[in-house]
């Protein structure tokens, strides 16, 4: 069974996000900084009267600071029942991938890797790193999997 992924760009790399994890994609908005926030959290934005946090995906991937262009987008997702925005350099396209086109990373291949990278998809001659956005946000704000299990019961 095929799933749809939104392909986003960070630097020169392309990443896939399960479309079911995406609430909304918008053009860049003005960000208000929040004191004492984790370094990946850029601040908050006002989206139709709702104040929502946004974070930089570039920071978590060890890339240079965000440079906002006409292509920069904020992808809103829901983590722990609260919306949060993820700033990406660009949104490329929506693609369909079947299980046969995805190589999941097993525990052995994950050693030393980021926990939010769960697989690699092959589309034509391109490879797309597949992300778990919820895990990415938790990692960026410093909440471990074990802590989430305790918090969520």
C-alpha cells in the first residue's frame, strides 16, 4: 500500500515527511523570539490569531542558521496534541511510495544516528531520507523517548 510524503529541502538534502503528520504548510511569517527557549526553537508566530511555536529543522541537522527566502516554508504538525511549526528551506513535492521503495533502518543500523530518521525512500534515481517529525521535535527540545513514555503513561 502506498503512502504519501511531502518532500522538503534542507540545504542540499531532500527529506520526506508522512503527509498524515502535516497539518498545514505556509509561507514564512514574522517570528517573535522567546527568551530561554531551546536553541532549535526560533520563537512563535501568529497564525490566524493562534500563537504557535516554530523551530528550525536546520539547527537539529547541524546546518548553518536559517536564511529566509521566498521558498522558505513552515510545516505545521501536531506533537503531543499541540501544533508546532517546522521551518524548512523549501517544499518540493508530494510523492507516493510503496513499502518496496522504502528501506527501514533497523536497530543495528541506527547506532549513532538520529532517532527521527527511520528510513530511506528511493524515487527514480533519487534517495529521500524519511523523517518522523514527532521524534524530530522531541529530540530538538530535549525530551527523550523514555521521558515521553513516563509522561504519556
